[in-house]
C-alpha cells in the first residue's frame, strides 16, 4: 500500500472527537482506534489507479447514468484547507474520455458553473451522487470538528448552469430530515416517495443506523428505523446504489462484530422476508472483504462492477478499487438500481 500524504487523516484513522457530553464519535467512513493494524491488499479487486487515486485518500465514488463521469471524495492536493482542523475532504469530478479517466476537477470556487458546481468549502463535503438525469448532485456536508453535524445537501443545474447548494430542509420536494444534533448521510433515493438514509442521533439511534422516510398522500412522513435485525450496535450505513431493483435486497457497510466479520468495515447484504421485513445481514465474503476497511462500495451504472474504497484496518489510507459483481457469489443475482432520481422540479435560485 502506498504511503498517503497531505493530512494526518491519511496516515491515521484515529480522529476521535469527544463532545461535551463525553461520548466519542468518529466520522462517517472512519472509526476510532488506538492501534494501527495492517492488512493484506485484496487479491480479487483491482486498484483503479491514477488519476482517480492519488497520494491522498480517495473514497465514495459514484457515476453519471452514462458512466462517463465519476464524482468522488479526495484529500488530494488542491482540496480546501479546513482552518483549525487537519482534515480536508472535498468532492472531485473526472470524465472518461477515449477509454481513460481524465485528471479530476475540483468542485470549488474556481470552477466554471457550466462545468460543475462550486460546492467545496472549508467544511467537509462527502458522499456525492449525480441524479439519473445529471442535473442534480446530492451530497453531505459536515462542519470540521463536529462529527454529528452531517446534513444532506442538493445542488441543481438550471439551463446548463450549476446553482448554489441547498440544505435538504430548504428544498420543498425533499423530506426535511436534517437535524441540528444528528448526522444524516448516504441516502438511497428509491423514488419520489421512498428514501432510505443513514442516521445517527444521540439517544435515538445506536450508532449510525439505517432508517426510511416515506411520502403518503403527498406528504413526507416521520422517518422510521429499519429495525434491530438490520441495525447493529455498531455503525451501519449504505451508499447510493446498494438496493436491488425489486427493493428486496440492500447492501450495507457495517462495523458489526458478528462472528462472520472479517474486521473493520465490511460489506454485507440484507434481504426482506415474505412479509417485507428486513432480515439480519450476511457478510459478502472473502472475495470482497478483508481484515482491512471496505467502505461505501457502489455499482457502475451498467450494474456489472462494484467500486469502493479499501485501506488497512484502523487507517484512512484508502484507495478506490473495483471488482466484477459476478465474482462475488452473493451478488450474482443482484440487480442494482441506478443513480438516484432527480426529485427537484423547481428552478432553484
């Protein structure tokens, strides 16, 4: 594994912030660790290589519906510094031209608004996804140093020009699920009336749990948990395309400590029973999971490849890798949904 540069976040995953109530929380895709363990590089998955991967850390890649544009999170050179905090997480975009990924573009203040949105700030921007028509990017923003501040945002392209990003609570078409004390992130937008999302709320959830919010009679209802079978005492969350087209199978990134865990974050799959109840997730196995950190894997739009990040356990020393879906036995019959629908019907600002 190459030596990552740029920030302490790259060399150590031990970012733990103890909040006023004395409980420690780790950032999405990260967890506290006193010791840095090593893990052998996965044998089955392949490194995406440069220019997607860099000396910095890369995670959370998703794609446009045609597969020709990728957006992902990186700490590479050019990311905006977070004052008073050593961790710089920004969203980058790359185009696939003549069979190769091009050098990524930083979605920051210098970008032409006809090329991409200016969404990167001194805050942490993570977990991006294009809508199916390419006219919206959904993402999460965290205030540096406050790991319970994750809120969902959306930015819209209107008449070919990207507008300012808006908090989900300020977008009439989206459910107002962002809270001042919780962490809302990594949704799976199934339709205009059903959204799964990852949620951490002190005193309400265990750690990050998976919840859903539904629209009935034109009104978004109160969110509800998917239950104790799918949510463990450890961190459980999803990432964008990890739902089957029939809605009955869900791919989860989890730190659960079941005996089938390979260590750190693993990728799991859960199924609904005949009554539509979610059952206990099953580990996707050694083809994808290792003793290291497998986090936030998503499908390419054709459904043939699974891509996500891997790094040694207890580090954030991550690269983006890929594997053929059919090489994972439990996914051979899994048909993933594509990019999320564009739920924004107004023209923005």
